[in-house]
């Protein structure tokens, strides 16, 4: 049904203004007499045509795409355009590209996963069929527009999205608060809890107000809607069957409907000084084993602002060796030390997640976040060890979060997923005392290979298209420098930094990937755009040259990573990287890095060894098999410096039995410093280096 009400939407006044757009939450106000331009005018026109409050239309679109068109390419969920209209068979999502390296997700030399299991896991991950909850074709029919037009034309996409949203609304209304159930249905999920969480987040965006410059070159502004509150859940009955399943609307969701704690979750708490260490924040955080659980899913560890699902991973014996053949994670008695949160992408759809995590022969991770609506499912308790990072030392000290999507099939992630993930990470970081910085919030592509042989098979996700700067802004810990110091933090403008990559699924081998914002900068052997890329002896032994493949991190530095300055020449800056000077373009007019302070380490001797894991010395092993201290191929010298991310005592968790009571914790006396050696973190022994503070 098309609702064509040219109503005066007094509760929703929006304008386009000149000047830089805000990057996050902002108090915005209308500017009288300024004519709307670009996409702002498109939203206003579509809202008026179909009788949708423009605040609602802008709020829904922001949570999906942040109002961008993304060049007509699909999101990781197969959604197109500013309104994220989902195609049944997303174009460009077919298998292809240069490949996603398989590897041993457990990463424990004492019990390596069989090669057959690794190959099976890699194939299984990519085998899920995309979900068929399409909205692109239905929206096109409502607006009288062809699907190909909706993919390519942002104005048509906004118009069709408004028509679809209006078709979900029971009664015409200019009041944004009356559109809650229509917004929930727009999420595309038939799970009422997930749909309601999506609507909550849209209403939070409308309550905050937003402003940013979109990819059409104009600013779009959503004025905050004061006093906007979530309506109470509908009662069961035929009239409340918003999703057409015959079971009513929101009845029986298990939530306290008077609890508005999650309604505007990004509001600052009293006394929040936004300090650099989550452990020093003013949050009232209990110990991890005392973490509050959500009302809807009492086993899921999530903040009350997220409606998380408990989807448990398999913990089951199989095979002939019942004590050693089990999966797909390790249970831990008592409390474990958690130092990292590792960000992954699934390289497959959410549809395949339940069967994967319930397979004891597969691998595991702690959480999965769905792209379309930001829905969170937890699989492994955070006190237990999941097999996700490919390095047992990191696995034993980390929490792994998968995000529905692809490194190079479609180049953008939804705002709904970013916001849910940021909220979850901030929550977990607060409870485990994990600093919110890029030395502790890692991509899978930042995890080191445990041994020299493992380096080339380490994964590359989430890749250069993950917007780290925006992600940390959502966590209220923006990535920024301090104007001085002997190191720099990589910080290009994501939207403007459309770096050259090859190997995307939508292009032929060797062809350039579609232009898109990126979080990485290229590193060269000399201060010149024609100089060769720096080499990576671990990734490309020989040495073979680094490549421009989107799957090859060998010559890249990523947003938020801190490096010691090794030189400057004109518009170029050099950093110490994998034992060599690496140059990147960093003009003062458009800097790709910011000056920063922070501790550095410098080797005491030439040829100082570097490690991929912080294991204890041989004499520390009592009751567990000795694990060798195997250095990687990299060597660093006293003329070099590297940023210090933290210091740990060597440890090893021997999970060699199904019964966790038989596990052995080994702690030594050797101290390790974590450094940013290249794109990945690595470790040096404290006795081999000098710390410069």
C-alpha cells in the first residue's frame, strides 16, 4: 500500500548546511532559509510522498548505511543503497577473489587440528546459502521501479525504501513515535526480539540526532527528536500480528517494559571521563564471573542495551580418543586472564552460523553479530577458550567476535552491526580491564603466527574496509594523537582514503577493486609513489615481493596502530616496520597519520629475536609438555624502535583433556613486551630490549 500524504511533519525539521559534517553524535539544529540539497532533499521528498516522518526515514537509513550509496555495491548482507534494500541473490556475492587463507584456528602445537578438518572448515564457512528475506523487489513494486534502478540510483532507492516502510505502517501518522512497529518490521527479521532491538537502536539515533557528509558530497542532518520514547509492547491478538505469523506482535518477550535503560544507551554516564584505560573508567564493573545476564537469554553475557541470543557451541566428545577428540572449544575452571578482543568476519552468511557452532568437529568463537540488524548471538562463555585466532597464546587470552560479512565481497558493513559490536566490545573491555586501543582490540589480521611456518597461513579479516576510526568513535574512545612525540598513529580519512587494491570477488584477478574508503595505508621502501612495497620475510619468504591484493597485509599499516618514526622527507613519513624503514604518504594538507606519544622499545643488540607467542621458559613446565620458544624469521636491531603495547609474563594453558579439571596452567618468569612490529603484533623478551618512556 502506498501512503501519499503530503503532511506537514512538524516533529521532524531537517536541513542541509555547508561546512564539515560531524563524525558522531551532535546536537543539530535547523538553519532557516537554507535550501536542501543532495541526498537531504531526496529524503525529504520521499518522506512527504509516502507519508513517512522524515526523522523516521533518516533514522532507519542511518542505521543501515549511514546515508551512503556505496557506489551501488551490496553490503556484506546483500543490501543496496541508502535504504539497504536486500536482494534475494546479492549481486557480487558469488564465490571468487584470490582466496581466504585456511589455517589452524586452535593454533596449539601440542594438539594441532588435522589438515582435513582445516580444509573442511574453510569450505564449510563459505557454503551457506544467502538468506532470502529480500526487500529490494517488493520495495520496487511498491514504488514502480525496477530492481536494477534501485541498486544504482540512490534517489530511487530512498523512494522505494520509504514506500516499503510506509507499507508496514498500520495508520498514517506524522508522529515518529507511532512508527515503532513499522521500523521493527523493516529490520527484515522474523525474530521479534531482534526486530525490537533494531527499532530501539533506530529510535536511539533519532533521539540523539546525527550529521555527516555523505558520499554524494553534501551534508545530511537529522535533528534530534526530543522526548522520543519507545512505545509499550502491543498485546497479543490478530490486530497486533505485525509480522504476519499469526502469533501477535511483541507479546511475551520477557523484558521489563518499564526499563528504559537500553533506550538511549549512548548517553554519557555521570562521571564518565572517557579515560584511555577501560580498567580505570567509572563503570561499576563486577568480576567476569559475576557479569549480569540479559533478561531474555539468561545465559548470554551482554549489556542490557543489547538483546543477545544464547546459541551454544558444541562441547562434545567424538572419535576414538574420547579424552582428546572433542570440540569445539575448551572449558576453563575458574577465571582466566583476557587481554584481547579479536574482530573477525565470517566469510559467509549468518544463516550458516547455527550449524557451524553446533558441530564439535568445527571451530568456535564467542559471539556472532548479524549484519542486517546488528543482532548478537553468543556461543561460548567468555571465561572459556574458543578456537578462533589461529594462535593458542592469543586464544587463551582473548574473546573472539565474528561479524557477518566478507573481506572482499561487497565492501561495506552496516551501521547496525558496527553499533552493536562497539557496544558489546565496550562492555567486555570494561569488565575484563582491556584497554580500548588498537594494541588490545585486534583484527584477526593483527594476530601473529605462532611459529615461522604458521605466518603465511594466518587470516586477513576483517581487512582494509573495516572502519576502525568510526568503530572507536562508537566506543567513545576516538583514535587521536596528542600533537607531539616520537611516534605516529595511523589515521587516514576513511572516506577519502580510496586506496588501490586487487583481488576483490567482483573483479577479474589482478584488476583493481572498486574504489572505496579504506583504513590502511601502503608502505614503500623509499619516499616515492613508484618505489616498491616493503617486503615481509614471514609472509613472502625468499624474499618475494608484497602484493596489492586485498588479502595481503605485508606492506600495510592500519588505522589506530602506533609506530615509531624512522624518518621524514617532504610529504613522506618513515616508520620502523618488520625490521626496515617503511615510507607512507603523509602530506600536511591531508595527513594519514597523527603525532603521538607512548612508550617504545629498542633492541640492545643486532639480530634481536621476535616471537609470535609469549610462552614460559622450559623449567616452568610442571605436569605439561614443554612448548618450545620458537622465534619467527624477523630480526630487529638497536637503531630501530617499536611501540610498546603491554608487558606480560610468559604462560601456557595446557588444555589436553575433555575434563577441564585436568588442564594445567603454566606460568614462568620470562617477561615479554608486546610490540607493533608490522601489521601484526608480536613479542620480544624484556631482557633483550630497552624501554623508552
